[in-house]
C-alpha cells in the first residue's frame, strides 16, 4: 500500500491567521527597507523639496572614502572581539555557577541582573566611571601607570567600549549557557566522570559539543548585538571619537543621516549594512550550523 | 425658536474662537538651566497677552533639533518656530519654502522691524546676500578667553591679547605646574573664528552669502602656521588637548589643571557656578603677525526661524513672539540669566544703564568683541553640509594632536572633504 498524501481542503482561512504577522513585517520591515534602497540611489535635499536619481554615486562615494573603510574594519574587529570575549566569559561563568553548591541562586542573580540595564544607561554609568576628572577606573588605570586617555587615544577608547559592551552582554549569554548546561542529562555527565578524570577534557569532549546549538544561537545573537545594539553605548561614551576611530557602521549611518542630514549617503550605508548582515548570517548558517548537532 | 437657537449658537461659536488661544509650537535645543530660562520667557509671553500660547519643546542637541524639524516638515507637521544653529544655517536658508524671512513675517503682521536695531556682529550672520534677515538671532555667543586670576598673578603675567604674548608667558605658567591653555571647540574657535578675527576669507561666493560656494579656503598658510604652533605648544606642555568633548576641556579649566580656556561668552553663567576660583574674561587672542588690526568675531549659537506652511493667524503669533523676544527687557533678562549676548542695541544700552557691567565686567566682553570694527570677512559664513565638514575638522585635529598627521596634510584633507560636501550640497539645492 502506498501512502497517500493527505490533502486538507482549505480556503483563505489559514492566510487570514498569518495576515497580521505579514502586515507587521511588511509595514515595519519591507517597506522601510524598500524606502532605504530607493533613497540610496537618490540625491535629495534635507527637506525633501527636490530629489534626483544619481545611480550608484552614493555607493561610489562611500567606497572611495577612506574613513568609511576604517569604520568598516573597526566594526568587524569590534564585533568579533565583543562576541568572542563575552561568549567565552559567559561560558566560563556558567560552568562555574552550575557546579557551585552553595548559594547557587545568589550567584545566578548577581550574574544576570546587568541584563536589565539599558545600553544608554550603561553608557552613562561607564561615562562617569571612565571620566578623566572623577572616574574611578580612569584613576585606577592611571595609578597603575597606564596613561588612560579614551578621549584622545583610539586604543584606550576602543578598549573602554569593548569592556562595557562585553560587561553588558555577558549576562544574556550566561543565562542561555546555564540553561544549556542544565539540559545536559545527569546520567551522561556521571558516565563521563567514571571514564575520564580530567575536568577540562570532559568539558571539551562532552559538555561543549552538547552546548553547540546554544553556542551557535548565541554567536548569531552576539554579532547582531555588537553590530547594532552597541549604538547606545557609543553615543553616550565616545560618539565615534577620537579621530573617528570608534565609529561603527551603524553610528556612521546616524552621523551622516540624522546629524548631517545627508539622506542619500545614509541610506546607501544602511543598505550596505543590511547586505553585510545578510551575508554574515548566511555564512553562519552555511558553515557553522553544519557542525552543530541538535 | 430655531432662529434663536442658531443665533445663540453663532454667538457661542464666535465667543469660543475669541477665547481659544492660538498655539505656537517652539522647538529648541536649550537643555538644563538654559531650557528653564526659555520656559520662563515663554511664561512671561503667555502672561503678557491672551491671543497666543507659546509652547516651547526641548528637542535635544542642535543637530537633533534640526533633524526633528526636518522630519516634521517632511511630514507636513512643521513647528511654527525652530532654533537652528550656526552650522545648520545653510541647510535652512538655502531650502526654498522651508522658512519665512523674519522681516516678512513681521511685516505681514504689521509689526515694526528695523535691522539696524541689531548689534552689528549679530545682524548679518542669518541674513541673505542683500542683508535681509532670514533668521531671528536668539542665543548669540562668541569665543572668548577665560583665565584663572590666581594662576596668572602667581606667574606674574597678564592675560595675553595676542598669540605672540601667549608664547611669551606660557612657560611661566608651566613652571608653576599648570598647563597654559585649552579650548573647547576646534572648528568654531580655531577655524571659523580664526578667519573672522584675522579678516581672512574662508569660502568663495562671499563666504557663501552670495550664492552657493564651491571652494573652502581653510588650506592657507596662516591657519597651517597656527595649527603647527598649537601642536608645538602641546608638545611643550603649554596646551592641553582633552579630545573633542566641550566638557572635558572646560572641566580641565574648572579643576585648575589649565590656567586659560577658550570657551563661549555664553559659558560665563555656568562657570560662575562651577569654578571655585576668581576668573577673568578677555578677547580671543590673535596673531599680530597675521593681522595687527584684528577685528570682530562671528556670532556662534543659534537663531529662530519661522517655518512656512502656517496660517496667517499663526504667523501673526510668531511675529508677536519675536517682537516680545526682542524687547530690551526680555533681552536683558536672557543676557543676565544665560550669559548670551543681547542682540539689540537697545538691550545692550539697557544693560549698561542698569549698571550690570559695572558689577560684572566679564559679562560685557562678548558684546564688546562682537562690536569691534570688522572687516569684509567677519560677517559670517554659509556652508552646505557643514556639520559633516566640522566632523572632519574634529577628526583631523585629533590626528594632529596625536602626532598622526601634519598641519598641511590635515588642512588638505579638510579642504578635500569640505569641497566635496559643498559640491554635493549645491546639487541638492534647486
């Protein structure tokens, strides 16, 4: 007997159910995205009084602008470092917090609550901590013999941003890693404990592979965070300074579009950003997800 | 019966329109204590008459306020009055139909307006090529030098009038453990006002007043010399560079790390509150070697623009507020509370006769500097996409101070970017 494919008779009812979602996606994603693509080919005065089609000129200008190239590289390095460090730190903390016997809950709460701080608020807090006149950490670095000047030294400014961005992101990763660790069956861990004495070896051969789906998901989330959500931190802490060294691509879109009123260039930049994120996500799914076993 | 009802309804309706105040939206960028003063002026205006109700709305920084106004205009929801800063003047004045000239608004409301009532340094910045005022000068300031009296006395020196004098005294301050100088706004103080003070042209087409400029003139020997000197002062420990932030540089002066600071005449009120020491104020220094008859500086700050697309009744409201704002009493109040200069001659006279400057001689320095005899190139500038150009100036200054570029390379980078911005802006204007 061959299995007959059961075909359910249906009219428009199912479409009606997904319609609200489709409308939301169309209005809040596809329409603005299409608008951005359209604007990226136009040269328009700020007030929208006159506009003309200029083809790829906005893009060509960006690619010939060395400061855009620098911003591109900074964004990649920054995102890579923030993701890597915050993932590694969170994993370490989750593994340790998972094996703590006493006051486990307190540890978890303490490691999680930073998550509730909004990026802009975190940035403001950090502004005071790193302020050269009243900042505690700034003072500490200087006492240790590091002339810490985030307002004039690109390295110090990047260091400060990465530190705060990581601090802000560790709790999210921590929660997911902790949940992932707790879903690993006890029996499996105990069996491994009998076969292998070394903690680290057990971690890399048993625990980490079992955490791979969580880690992969977090990698995608973290890169997106570093790309987009660090805007609030940058705006309150460095404004892309000094010498434009901490200007991420997203911050540059804001500077040129919102502060400088050059909508054509700003739209072209956001289209490039859109493509970049699509490519990055595609790469992640294509090459990394293959190695992940659910 | 029906007729009676209709008449009473009509009477009621008429009474209602007479009672309803016309709301005038005023978007501004004055935060903190400045915002409170704006609210106070709005309150005074609303109490003084009953036809209009002025509603001031704080929209964030200058750039954010301009962007908010632009988006609102595009959506057909423009406010009646918007505050636009010096670097954004080209953006609004070159847009046909975005704003109505203040002179036209006053004339159609039947209110007197005479541009010669305004002090000379203020009059031209927001005016068109024929001198017709487009924007109403509001918060006007200019860069001045503040100095720590105790530091200078201890070193036995006088505040410098010229940069040559500064070079002569900087070392005595350093010997006492102080950095001699800092400043808070590189494009405004070291670029724009460097040109007005020394009467140097900064762009073609009459600094941009006479049509759309295509060529910036920052890449000149005088400015290259000045920037080279600043870098040398930094290396010698005479100049403190604390990055692009206004506050970081001002704080260094407030905390007495630095003996002299170039800031805004509008900083006076804030400094009085934050500085625990006696400070004095004097004119922005100049290079005697560049121009021995240094003249007035540009006004900085912002102006109010009447946005178009409003009914004649609302426009009359805008005009009534402008009229109120420029009354000597209002100006004097604003001047006293904020440290911004009074924009009319009458207000300046009032401040003098009230004896305000006898008690606070420092408060007069800004007005005096703006009233110095000026040259051909000290009226102002109007440059397209200038916000981005300022960003490049800041960036190159960071590099110069870090030793990553030379004054010549920095100036040629700035020239390239500024010209590109000018050309691009010119194409958007049709």
